[in-house]
């Protein structure tokens, strides 16, 4: 699995619990071997912080056969996040938070706003305040 991830070029997420460490990392190299005859496999991962590239919104100029065309910037319209969500069959609070806010960890805020004691017991058709 790690070799496939390395070959794909997609980052892995390195999280150290109870710390603020949460980084996207690229796998530079993987070394693994059985060291002591117990059947345990030891891994050494060399990681590098992964930088996500954001495309800038710039005008493009195209020149063809003596004619220059300038293609203007186009702005994407962003929809405001809805203030309510109606629970559907199969929804989880984490999934709803991820879909609506873009970050699943925001489920705690949604649970607090709706005074949900057990986030696993969502009722279908319940209106949640986001």
C-alpha cells in the first residue's frame, strides 16, 4: 500500500495525536526489512512536506497568425454555505461537516449548535443548524 502511494505521487497525512502536528507529506523513499527474526517488518520512510499548488487566476494571451487574443480572467462564483441541512439516510455528522464546511472535524461545532449528545444517532429528516 505504501509503495503504491509513493508511486502515485499523492501525499499521505502525518498526524501526531494530542499535538498540532498535521502535515501532508510526500513519500521520498521506503526501506523495509525483517530485523530480528520475529516476523515483524520494520519500515523507514523518508518524507518531505507536500505543498499543494493553487492555480492563479491570470489572463491568457494567445497569438496565432498575427492575431492576438486576450482571454479575460473568469471568476468562479462561490456559493455561500447553507445555514441548515436536512439529514438523509446514511448521513454521518462527520460527512455532513465535510460536505458543507469542507472540513470533517467541524462536526463538533455542528453537534454543539444542535445540542446533539450522541453524534452517531442522527434522525432522518432532522434539520441541523450549520
